[in-house]
């Protein structure tokens, strides 16, 4: 099971490439892994039925007692079969659903869908409740991506965000409950918690919080509104996530906890009341819809309410019937969603007002859709009939035994079954029946006359049949199989009874105060003329009457607003509150922000210093003579910077202090820090220079500095406070510093002589990984501010028209008459030379041939130097950060010499890809050791002797360092493309616009 879980994590990475090669046929390969998982679960059936529960575990975070543990008991076994079996069929269905469509986005869709199947597989089998929460949130994120597949549509984006916010909010609340119950039980093992069955006020509070998460995931009121909105997703997503997988996660968690915790005081009032209300609300709304998919969506909401009531009630008979309902719902509802997908794919409509006579033209599809609906409303011989009889019998026994919540549950299920029958018939009528033209509304009264002037069928006449193009037979296979299985499962009810009994036996026979039944209920296709049969038949008959009454006109809305209106109102309220808060605290003044920080710093640190009564100071006048030379220069530069009137002058003077630090580091035995410092200063100076092009050259030209005396006082206070803190800190150490041992630790543990580099990529790799994340966020933030309309990096496409040199000659280039470039030959010696490909696009007054020649000669050498610094950094000054900055400086040279086109030619790739690949390498260094039962970021050391080369050695933190190298290059490239190339483009557009206005 753990191996399969790992395969689910890796296999999706290959699907985008496979879709690009073979198109939608890649879904067949995507279905292979769920098929293997289904077969594996099927092979475990004898062990599960015998009570020999398969169990695999791996210590993931031993310090917290968290394990990757997989346990396949009866409930997990059933859910694994549903998740993998339905998932495999849905993926095969996708092969025809996406056939003929553009492959854009399909690769990502296939990968996310398979990853979602893996997350659900892990969720239903994990025995660690903390890991369950992790899988829970993973499914929320992946469902967001799947629901928002049509990302160009506003409705899809809103629906995806709505589902994400609701389910994630519920998941966060559930996390608090999980933490409480883990602390109370002293373990995160779900099976152990259920065996202990802890009680008390803390456990009750934890159960309420956990139920919030479960109910939000399964679209139970008041969280039900996100599911109908999620119908903006492609139909395979609806068939899988919203019928068999994601919405079942909450039902699964309720079913997992109900046998033990249903006796807790808050359990049944919450589960039964909200479940019944959701069942009735969803069923009633389904009768109002004219979109087939939304009919099924609200029907799903209603059915989820039914599952919540039955599985959450917590008695043996209800648990047994609940598992049958769980299986039946997964089969018939996913089948019906897939049928709607076929109709929509073939006809480009799901509106029942536009469909007529489809059943006559598609008899096979209509037949199996009818079977699925029969299972949904509970008609023999389907599994729906078996489950419905069992649920009615279990709740009827509770109701007649005097259980208050049994009465509520029984009454709600009966009324809900009536509505289920009504909207089930409405679905068949809307999708397949031959209809008559309805009486037009006043708005549509004139719509019957077409553009040609011909009058259509009169009111009351039969609508012409909708033209039906037959779909491929493979397209029908998945819904046919799923629908047929509802009948097979009905006849196999005795076998299902044997399989589900071990789970049911974990629940009490009845609720407290109610006499248990004489015999435990058994699933069977025929129990005789028992009360549940007559009640079931009555609900079907009454449901048919309700359908007849509501067919012509939709029933009225019960309340004038919906939960979606409350959700949207809440979002608007939060947005307005954020605007008010921002307007009060974010005034748009950088001096105010910085001044506030400095005032707080002086007040807080000054208070601590004044209150302290045990100061120790230890300082020397100087350590090296270089300090006596450099320190005055830094001080003078800082003072002059405060008097500077030009921005660039101020930036250069500030850089002087940074370069002074370079000298101090170099003379204090820290060459690694000196190298990094000078590179950072250089890149920072370049970034400042790029930004300064778009702001006034003189300080105070638009907004003059105010309160200079107050600023000076605050600056002096900050400086004095920081100086005192430094003095006190230097004498505060009373123990031997750990840094004294770092040289030995770096060599013995990290196999490197460069203490700084070994510390960054090995000893404190977690800190470095966090810093990489900050760099990526900063780069993304800067780029998002500059790329106003979109984040897409179009610079590479801008360089596509640039001609490329056909040969590999090292001769300089010659400008052709058409503006291109050619290798220089004897007969072209009179032509002007272009030493860089992008140089031809630079204006003559901005070109520097000397600079182009230098860059052409030095660029590749600098890249080689950066690689040397990268790989030598483990033992010599350097490393990934310094190497990346050196490579970044090479890109800066190309940009300065040849402009934005030359930058595109130098780095014809998206900066985001470099950032992503680098972060992936760094994260993999934390994950891969886990596969070998080692802690995250555990390093490995390899050495060998090779002929002609000699002794070589390799440490795995070098891979981490390569990730740092790529992230830094991506950061520099992102800065150049946003603050450099994009600003250039915007400035050019502005000049052209002004020139256009001036010429009019």
C-alpha cells in the first residue's frame, strides 16, 4: 500500500509529457495505476473478511509520533475499491471526453486527477489522523485545480475559489479538533483512539470541530452551496470528485468515528439535524433546476445528507445499511454524471427545455441511465433498493423504540426519499422523454418565431426530436459498467452483508434507552412484505405525484436568500473591512512605515536596556589596521549620503558602506562572506539603477522631506540603541559558543572544509530552504507589480524574430541589409559589425562596441567561473549562492550591452522555471532521505578513484547547492526581466504613445 501511495505521487509527473506525445490516449496509462490499486485491494479481500487487517507503517516524524501508516479494515477496503475502481473508469472515460480537444491544459488535468486519486487513496487508508488531515487538505487544493480547469471562465474561477475556501476553512477547524483529540488520547493512531474511546468535555469539543470539517467537505448545510457551484468543472470531475471521492471524504470520516463517538452528547443532534435538513433542501432545489448537471448536483447534496444521517446514526443496522448506501451512491451517481457528460459532449447543451426524444435515439444510454435512477430511488433489484430497505428498517426500529433522534431521522429519510423519487423521475424525463412545447412566459412569448419568419410548433404540440449523433462505444462503457454494477451488487447483497458485517459489529446494537433488535439486520434482495417495503413503495408513488405537480412549474423558493448569497455577502464584507483597515494603517508613505518600525525598535530595545541591571561589555578598539582605514570611509559615506540630493548619488554612497563591509570580512578571515557581500552589493546596485530610471532623479522633487529635525533625532536614537545593543551583546556570552565546534562538525558531518557553505546546505539546511522560499516570493512579488496585466514571460517570444548564426564560427557578426546578422567573411568585411545578436536592436546612440566586444569575450568565461565557484564551494570560498550571483552578473552584462533582446537570447527560458526547478531540487534533498529511513536533509558521501582523473568525492548537499544556484539565477533573471526588460517595454510604449499624440 505504501508503494502504491508513492507511485501515486510520482506517476502524475509523467502525464503532461505523455499527453503532449499521444494526446487524450494518455488517460489509458493514467488509469493503469488505479487499476493496480483496485486489484491489490481486491486481493486483500480474504484477509479483510477474516479480520486479519492488512497494515503497513513507516516512521515519518518519530519525534512527534507521526507515521505513514496504511490500514485496510472493512471501511477502508470498501472506500479503496470505490476510489480506485470509479477513478479508473472515469479516467478511461476522459479519453473520449477530451478527444479532439486542444491538449492545452489536458496534461495538467490528467496529472492533477491522478494525484487526487492518490490523495484519496491515502486518506481512506491512513491510520494516522494527523496524516489524514494532510491528505484532506491536499484533496482540497487538487480539487481547486480540477474545478478551475476552464480557468479562462470567470464562473469556473469563482467556483474553484469557493470550494477551496469552504473546504479549507472546514479543514483548519478540523485540525484544531484533531490536535485536541490527539492530546487527549496521547496518540495520533486512529485505530488506537477508537479503541480507547476517550470521553469528556475536551473530546466533545474536538468532535464538534472535526464534524465541521467533515460536513464542509461533504457539502452538508450550511456548507452545501459549494457543490452545485463546482459543476463548472468538466463532467469527469463531477463524476469522480462530487459523486465517488472528495465529497465521500467527510462521509468516510463520519462513518469512521460514528460507531464509537455517536453516543457523545453533541454527535447526533448535529449529524441528524443537519443531515435531514440538507437532504430536504437539496431534494427540493433539484426540482427547480433545468440544467441536468445541476439537478444531479442538488440531488447529490440531498443524498449526502441521507448518507450523513444513516452512517452517522451509529447503530449496527444503520451502519450496515449505510455502507450499502455508500457503495450504491458511488455507482449510480457517477454513472449519471457521466451520462450527462455524454449528452453535453454530443449536443453542447444540458438544458432539459432543449432536449426531446433523446431516449428513442440512444436506447442503450437511456436504459442504463434508467437503471441508475432506479437504484437511486430504491427499485428492486438494485443495490439502492437493498440499502434503502435496510436504512428504513434500522431507523424505524429506533423511532418505534422511542429514540427522539431516531424519530427525526426516520421522518427525514422518508420525506427525503419522496423528493429523491421526484427529482430522479425529473432527470429521466428531462434527459430522454419526448416533450411538448410548454406555455411560453411573457419574456419568451415572441421567441417561437425563428429568424426566417417560420413559426415553430404551437404550444402543447410535440417538440421535434433533438438530433443525436451516436457517441463512440468506448464513451458509453464507463456509465454502462457503473450502472450495471448497481444491479450486480443488488443480487450480491448476501455477499455484501458478509463483507460489511465486521464494520457494523463495531457499533452498538441500539442507542441508549432503546431495546436492541432481536436479530441484527442482514442485507438481502428480498425480505418479504415488511414495513420498510411498503414505506419505500409509498415514497416512490408520492414522489411520482410530486414530479407531476412540479413538472410544469418549478416549486417556489422556501427562503428569499441562499447560502451562496450569505457566502458572497461575507466575502464583500471582508473586502470592505480590509479596505477600511488598509486605509487606516497603510497610508502609502514609506517614511511613515520605516519611522514606525524604528520608533518601536527604540522603545522596545531601549526599555529592555534601561531595565537591565547586569550589563557586561567586552570590546576592543580594533582588531586589524584595515578597520582603522575602512571605518572612517564608511562613516563619512553614510553622512554624505544623508545630504545627497540626487537619488543615484545616494545609492552609490550607501553602496560604499557595503563595500567597506567587504574589506572588513576579507581582513577578518571570512573570504566567503566577502565574496558574497561584494556580489550582493553589485546586484543590488544594478537593481537600484534599474528602478531609478522610472522615478525622479532628484530627492524631494515630487515629495519633499518633512520634519528633518525629528528624522535626525530618530536616526541618532536608532544608531545609539543599536550600538549599545552590540556592546551589550558582545559581553553577554557566558558559555562556549557552538561555533567553536563548527569547523570540526563541517568536516566530520558535512565532509567539507568551507564552514559557511556546509552550514548553509547541510547543518542548517532547513533555514536555507526557508530563505529560498522567501527569495521566490520576493521575485514573484516584484514581477507581479511590474507585469501589470499578466505574469506571462513574453521576452523569449520577443527574441524569436532575431536571426541566429547558422555556423559555429567564432568570428564576429556582420549586420545584414535586412537588419539581421551574418558570420563575417572576406567579402562582408566592409559591413558594420554586430558582436551581440541583440545589439542590432539597440539604438546607435546607446550602443558601445567596446562593451559588446568585452561581453562577447567574457560571458562564457564568467559562466564557467560561476560553475567552478558552485562546485568548489564545499571546500573553498563560494557555493551555490555566490555562483548564482556570478552567473547573474553575466546576464546583467548581456542586458546592459545588448538590451532586453540580448537578455532574451542569453536566457531563452522563463525565470519561473529556474526558480521552480531550483526549489524542487532543494526540497527533494529533504524528501529523498525519508525513502531510505533517514531524517530529512540527511547527507550522503561518495568517493572513488578513477583512472586518469584520480580521487573524486561527492556529497549530496551539492544537489541542494545546485538548487540554490538555480534559484539565485532565476531571481536575478526575474529582476532583469521585470525591472529591466519590462520597464524598457513600458517606457517604449509610453514614448510611442506620446509621439502618436504629438503627431496628431
